[in-house]
């Protein structure tokens, strides 16, 4: 009997090991992703400040769907000069010049015609900032080249799609001491900024769970991506390839790499149904290897025990949504499908038995109170720029506020609102969700892109000039 008990105990221990079970809280079966050592002589760029620029001289690369509007917005921002414009198509460059002419500003130098025309722009010695709004595959190579030639870079989303690209951007920014910012405009939505300000004032208590998404049926837009590049990217790459719109604002709420960090993720996706049909429609080719599922879901857990849920769907008919939802110990906020807040009652009558059919405690605050709260806690950025932003536009004004803040920080020698580590954490969801999916939705450990400094700064805050 004793031998049988020993044998059973041995089998049980082997089962525990083989099943990946453990008495501690860490899942030993999680896939670990390498965090390379920081190269010798290289230092962190957390809170990076660079010399003040009296005038921010800008060169724009990519004048398709996003670039021209960015040029137009810069004509409204004081202390800027549009020095150069670049696109592979000559007519796009010429057409964008009209915004400078309309603003009674000098025309910019023009670069076009070849796939390497942008390099000459980066090599100019009269440009401080290179603004990249090309197709995704060119974002990282252009940013690296610009930083190597002494330029700050601002890169449209997503800035990178592989771990190799992400680490290259981090290392180059650290080595050159140049800002590398991803242009995540959704962090400047009026509701998001005001809700973030409420959170920083403690209205929601300890925020435990945040949700974001990019739900946007692109049916009307697929034909307008140059040479079909975006559909082709979806065909070739599995995972959440466009997570940053939902994840950026979520990470700011949770102080990611400013007191917390994303530690683990798990992804699941549906089969690809719509993608192959779109490929047949636009390319006239039958395929059975379309990689991106119609719907992808990724859950994350942070070092401090918070959770994040991010959804991606650009294929099926659904109302547009970036979700932006938070759950805290004292309150709740939600932007989609309607903007609403809910807070824990300040006092409860403990003499009465709660009525489970009375849902008053589960309803959002009235529209009138919501407006009062949003006015009371209006973010300083919104207070300063709201009217101008609505006039200039760009997704309702948030694009203008993003560009204005970038220029403001460069001109005043302040840390940018979003740094290269934000870029890394928000972009890594693409390759790491792919890794999870290809391994049966296994958990994946998210690298510490700050290499040990995620808890050095306490709390996310926008920088302002002290008065």
C-alpha cells in the first residue's frame, strides 16, 4: 500500500508539472519574450527633455489619407514652419501645397517620384521634426533614419509591428536622445481627457479594469488605401494589428510605465470570413490563407493586478466604437455607445433592506449632472484649446490638440505627452497577440520596455510650463 501511495503521489506531481499548475500565482506555461539588455553607454529616455525650439521646423512624409490634413493643422499652430513635403506621388505633394498658400505661408520644398525620396528630406539640416504618415510598413524604417540624422519623429499609428522594430525604435531614441512619439490622437478626445482628469482627482477610486477597442467597419474605405496596402496587411498578419486607439487612453488611466506595467496578455480570434471575400472583390483572387480574423480580443493583466480588454474588428457591420470604459472602486465611465458616468452613492440608508428591483444605484448620473461634472473637471488642455480645436478640426478637434501639444512640449523643453515606451507598449499587442493566437491562445509575458524603470515615475501627468 505504501508503494502504491508513493506511486500515486509521483503521478500526481508529474500531472501538476505537465499541466503547468503551480502553487504560486505565476503561470509557468506563459511564453516569455526576450528583453534585450540596454546597450552600453545608452540611457533611458523616461521624462526626456531636449533643448527648447523657438520654431519647430517640420518635414512631412506621406500625403495620402492623413498627411495633408496634418499639414493644414500645422498652419494654425504658432511657432512652426513647414519646411518640406514628401510623397511618392507628385500630385499629392503639389495638392498639399495649397494649405500653405491659403495660410499665406511660403511653399515647402518638394520630394517625390521614388521610394527613397524621403531620405533626402530627413538629411536636411533645417528640419527639427519629421512627421510620418505613410503606410504602416514604412513607419519604423523612416523613423529610424530620421533619428539617425538628428531629427525628432512623430509617427502615425501603428508605429511598429514587430518586436524587432519596437526595440530598434527604443534603442535609437535612447542613443540619439531624440523624441520618438506615436501620433495616438484618441488620447486627446474631449471625453477621454476630461475622464482622465477626473481619475487623477480620485473620482473613480482605484481603477481596476479598463476596456478599449477599434470597432470600425472599413467597407467604404478599402479601395482608397494606396495599392491596397491595408487589406494586404490584414491578409498576411494575424492578431490585433491596430490596438493603439483603444489601448492608449486605457494605459494612461492605469499609469502604465509610470507606476504599473502590462505583464501578461492572452488573445483569441474568430475565423476569417469577411477578409477572403474582400480579397476576391478587390484583387479578384480566391484565397484560403487570409490571416486576420473578423474579430480579435486581447486581455491583459498588469503588475499591480489591474486588467485591460481590447477588441479589434474592421470587417463586420457594427457601430463605430473605441469603447473607452473604466471600472473603479468608486465609479464607472463609458464613452460608447453613449457617454455616461456612474458613482458609488456617498451614503446608504442602512436601516432599510435594499430593494433588488430598485436600480437607482445602478444607473448613470443624469445628463445635467454629467455636463456639470465634465465642466468642473475639464482638462486644462481642453480648456485652452477646445474652441480652436473644434474650428480647425481633425476627428472633431483631437488631432489638432495632439499636434499642438507636441509643438508646445518641443518649444518649451518639456517631456512629451507620449514617449517611445508608450509607443512600445501600445504597439507590442500586434506581435504578442499573434504569438498567443499561434500557440492556442497561450498567455504571453509582455517585456518591460523601460528595462526596470516602470515604477520610477509615479502617475501619468501632462507637462506644463510653470508660471
